[in-house]
C-alpha cells in the first residue's frame, strides 16, 4: 500500500483528500439528526462517496473518507468509537480502488463509467466488500470498548453503507468519471507508476481481503448474536481480530 504514503508528495492528491473529506462531511452532518443508533450512526446516503471517490481518487479518497467521517463525528457522535470509525472509513475508501480489475474472471477491465453488466457487477461486489470491511472494523472497536455489541452495529453499518453505494454509486460514477478524466484528476494520472504498489500476488491478496473482511464480519455477527454458543465480549474481539489481520495482509499483497 505504498501509494497511501507517496500520494502526499502531490499537491493535487492533497487537494483531493480535502475535497473528499469536505463533500463527505457536508452530506453527513445535516443527517446527524436522524440516528439509527444514537451516538453511533445515522442515516447516511453520504456513504456512496468513499466508494465512488475511491475509484476516482484512489488513496486520496481513503484518507478523505477517514477525515470526513471524523469531522462528521464532531457534530454528535464523537467518542472512542471515532478511532475505529477513522480506520473503518479509511478502508471503506481503499477497497474498491485496490481491487478493481484484480478479481480474475469477475473483473470487467472496462473504463469506470462503463455500463456493461460485468462492470456493474464488479462495482457492486467491491461496494459490498468495502461496506463489510468498514462494518467489521467499527463493530470490532465498539465491542472492544464495550459500547455496542458487534451483532447489533455490524449489520446496520453494512446495510447503511451498501444500500447507499449500490443505489447511488453506478449513476454517480457514470456522471463523474468522464469529468475527472477530462480534468486530469484521476489518481492513476497524477501519481507516478513507481509510487504505486504493485502487489506481489494480486489474486491471493484479493482472496485474503474477501476472507478477512467478509469473514470477520460474519464471524463477529455469528458469535455476538449467539449463533455459536453465545460467545460475546472479548470472545468476539479475539475471534474477529485474526480476520482483520488477514484482510490487512491481503491489502499488502493485492
């Protein structure tokens, strides 16, 4: 994931961090008044931003999503959970750009604004994984601090994220991609090839990201909701942690 560090060398990428954070926060803040879990999360159509901007702006969107979510937390949900909200939203913005074109036969290898069935399917799969990863990290952190059970918050964040990204994302990507390309603000056109990590094992990395991110969420929900002997609390934390490490390892390999 070299590009999440080297991107800070480019003024355009720094501006795109600020742009992503500003747009994300601007849509988040007005809806803080409609909570799903008071003090934790709310109705969030803004969740389309990290996935779509992630495909356009790469690591700049990952950082922007993290900072934008933190800014939003200052308007009603700031707390210990904000630490994991930062991390979860960082990966929420990272997954799609990291895996686009790297999922073997499921990859379309077409421009981002393509309306082909395979392109839309690839987008939806990546939006789902990004949503699951974000949910897993945040739910794990809230369970760690004993704030909200994993089995309660995990599914809500997953659905909240995925519905916004799935319903609004394809149209927004189709609308924005040609303009971003014309304005030379696509991350792949700003950064040098040597500044972008080339995964040693992209397919293996993709598999590990799916196994760790999706598996971590499933394990956490199953244990937390009593589907497996009613394990809770630190048992959930200890069980999900290896899955999160597996996901991060996948990011390094993809």
